[in-house]
C-alpha cells in the first residue's frame, strides 16, 4: 500500500550546517499489519514517520501511496491524505488539555466539517477500553489513559494507517504493554506503523521491523514495481466552517487573558483616536452653518449680509435694490432691506454707566420701514400704535427689556430702571442718525412690538461672571439677536428714512436684508447654496447666524485641527497594526505546537489560518465596538469644548454613518494586515517543524 523509494532527508540548521537525517530508505508497507521502525535516538525515526504522514517532504526520493506519488500531490491532496488516511499518535499525547475526552475525539472529525455522534465516539473509546471516561477532562487522566484517548482520536476518522511516534515513551512499563496490546489488536484491521527505540517491544509485537541507524536502514529491501491501475482516489473532505474555526480557535487554544485585555484596551484607544481623527478631518462648513440654524429653531438667521472678506478683514458691502430684487425673484422670497441707523444718547449713556454690562446693545441693528400689514403677517403683536408720522418709531421687547435693566436717560428725562413700564416709555424721545452721521434726529416711541425674544435666556446671562466661558458662550446669544433677527431693529413708517435723514441714500442699497426663515432644513439649505452661488471670493453673501461673529476664526481653528488629526489618525492606524501584529506574532509563537498537532490531525491550512486569526479578529471586533462608543464620546466632549471655547451652540463634528464605515473599513484592513503576515509565516512551515518546536 505504501512504498518508500530512496528517501533521503537533509536538514539545514540555522547555522547553515547540513544534517543528513535519512539516506536512501527503501521500504514497503502492506495493507495491514504491525510495523516497527527501530533505532536509537537521533537515528531519523521521527523524520521518516513525518514523511510517511505527509507532514514533511523528503529532500529526494519518493513516497508512493496506493500507486500515487507524493511528488504529484498538491497542498490540498496532502490535507486530504492526512485527513482521511492517517491517524497520528504522538509520544506527548498532544491532546487539548482544556477539553474533555469526548471533545478531543470529536475534534478530529470536526476538522473535517463533520460532527461525530455519541455512538461513534463510544465505539472507538470501547476499542481502547476507556468508554467510561468519556466526559472526563484531559488533565484528570493518567498518562496511559491519555494515550488511549489519543489512539481513539486517531481511530475516529477510520484511517487506513495508524502512525505512532514512541507512543509509550512517556509511560511506565506496564502501561506501555497495554498500549502495545491495543495497537497489536488494531493492526489486524489497520496498517500500524510504530516508532520505538525499545528493541524488546519491537521484537515482541511487530511483524516487520525497519532498523534505522544514523539515517540508514540495515536490511536490503527490493521493491515491487507499481502498477498504475491500482491508483485509489483520495477523498476530499469538507473543512471546518469559518465560523466554527473562529470559535474553536478562540475557545480551544491557550489564550493569555491579561495580554488579550491589554491588547483590547490599547486597540480600542487607537481605534477611538482614529475615529475621532476622521471625524475632525471631515467637518463641513455648510453643515455647520445649516446646523447652527437648526439648533436655533430657525428663528434667528433670517438676515443676509454681503461682506467683502478681502485682506482688510470683513467689511459690510451694501446690497443694492437691484440685487435685492434679483434675490427675491430667484428665491421666491420677500426680503426687505434694513438700513443702518445709529442711536445717540439714551442707549449709550445707560450702557456706559454700566460698563460691565456688555449685554446691552449700543446700537440697533438697523431701521426697517414697514406697514401694518407686514407686521401683522409676521405675527408680531403691537403695544401702542403704528407710526402715524415720519418721526415716530416702534421699538422691540428687547429694547424695552434693556431699559428695564439699565433705566432710561434722554435730554433732561431720567427714569430709574425699577420705574420703567411700557406706558412710561411711549412718547419718550430717542435720537437716531443715519448712515452718513448727520446730526441726530429726534424720534418718538409710539409702540413696542413683541418679536418673540426669549427674555429668560437674557436674564440668565446677567448672572454670570463676565470672565467666565459660560458668559462668552451666552454672550453670543445676544450677539445673534443683534446681528440676525427682528429683535434688534427699530421700525419706521414707510418713507421715513428718506424724510428724516438728509443724506439718506437709498440708491446705495441696504446694509442687511431680512425675511422669515423657512422652517425646514432643506429650504434653508436651498437659500444657503443660492447665496454661495452668487458669492465670489471677496464678495460673500452670508446668513448672519450666531456663528457669524467668529466663523472665520473658527474655520481657521478647524483647519488646524483637521491637519493635526490627519497626522494623528495615520499614527493611530499604524500603531494598531503594529500592536495587533506583535500580539499575534507572540501568541502564534506559543501556539505553534497546537498548530502542528491540528495539521497532523488533518486540519487544512485554511482552517488553521482562521483558527489562529481568531484572537486577532476577536480583539479587533471588540475594540471596534468599543471604539464606536469611544469615538462618539470624544467627539461629544470635543464639541462641548468647542462650543464653550467659541461661544456657539451648534455641534461642529458628527460621528455618524460615514465615519462608522470608514472606521469599520480601517479595522478590517488593520486586522488583515496584522494577521496575515504572522499566520501565513507559520502556516507555511511544515507541520512537522511546528510539532517539534515544543517537543524539543
Ligand atoms: P529520532 O526520532 O530517531 O530521535 P529525528 O528524526 O528526530 O530522530 O532526527 C534525526 C536527525 O535529524 C537528528 O540528528 C536531529 O538532530 C536532526 N534533525 C531533526 N529535525 C531537525 C531540524 N528541523 N533541523 C535540523 N536537524 C534536525
Ligand atoms: Mg523521535
């Protein structure tokens, strides 16, 4: 059945010296029977056995199994051969210590993608006389019992050849005899090839003996010619499913828990760092602007300005009537122009006397000419009257509120804050001047409108320490009222500006334009994109959102963060590759023997690959899940930090689907990179080498 033809094996040691382990071995094994390979230690017995088992390849010569030469075998043929034809019994048992007898035996079948039935297992255990130990753990067994389990494990596959390498080397004499008896019994059904250095046993039990000395055989053997017709097809068994291999790798192989945990922690940190970095790298100015409108419930940024953002910083450019017309036509909106006016005295006096109080406006945002219909349409309720003549104005609740906090001072009239009521303010004078600083003109308050200003927010503000971050944050709330809303305007009769200010020049255009904000993000986005389209580099049309006062500073910062995080992200991903690589190299170094044993039991290279990757896959999987959490938290914290540092309410960064997917992709790439190299390095070695690793 099995012929060895002129087998020679030469090892190269690490020091590059050559060791001639076998020289010109010719031998023939029949279908059944008990064969012994006898020789002193170092005579080449294990080497020869490994070659017969397909675990190692001869340097020259040929092994012929059922008419087929090993030299014609490919990798999968060797797997099939080991899987179905050979049952291996080692001197050191090589059982998986943390599994019980049942599982150790069934493992041999599982590696072929098949589950053993209990009856099958009991049957093989009965053959070796230990059916009562079926659910014992391996560490609870004696050496002789362990070797019986190992023989049962070899038998469960129903192999044709049982190969045993000094199976009694670690056993007492009496026990050794029992094992020999079992093997002798089995040799009636199977071809048993046994390696031993014990001449007495060999002569007692074996029918044929191959004597080895220093790699040479003593007896002359002449081989029969092989007839090609006798060829037998190998059976290609399925291999363990990927999932089962992963599970088995993780539960059955020795794993150092402390190292695993440390690795998961470090890996989580580096993935989280990476997740954070890709988030910071992928901010969008547009999203920030739109979201800032959303967090404000679409209330405030209904004002559009046109800025020259040239080298001299930001200057307001007038929006001409034609431009306004065009914007209204294009957007199907009803924007109205706001002209800049300056308040004299009353606001200034009060504010300067309270010079810590930066919350109050020195100037209104501008003057808006309206008719009653327009105010009604906006839904603002009016206390008092609509302007009947050109020099009457309406102020807002926001100004009223300022007066209630700071009092009113104008001409010779002085009203302390506690006495301020709406009725008292009606009819009181306010001095305004137009854009080209004419002499201030006297106006009379004729009404107060409620623009929906949130007084409570403003109140909270006055309680903060002026130097605190919270103050800086909430101060911006006030800034936005100033820059971007109906709250901080004064309202005049139509045509009043021209009538009151000599140099009022409406052909120049307006400082801002204002309309109601659409109450939905897509509609806002349409306007935003439209403004972007009509903007050029130095001539930008922008929403006056709460971000506007410092958006340029903010963008500079964000760009810096983007740059730094790009570098950091790169480092983090390289770090995680190295980390995983070193974990796996280390683990695999410790598991080489198990790997060799599994190969000898018939596991395919792919199964081994997946099993030994399982730890790495597990580490990365757990780290990835934790990193999703970690990244979200860091992003959350960083947003929080930015909000207070910059006095904004909008979330700058978003860790969402795109980032999830990028992180997932990177984790997979890292896993493959880090796993593939060390595992492939070991899988490629011959199983024989791997098994020897620990035996020596
Ligand atoms: P035995 O099983 O009879 O004790 P081996 O087959 O293990 O002997 O070894 C035969 C010879 O080959 C010994 O001299 C041994 O040192 C050498 N040898 C075995 N494996 C290797 C190897 N991987 N590299 C170099 N030399 C080896
Ligand atoms: Mg040996």
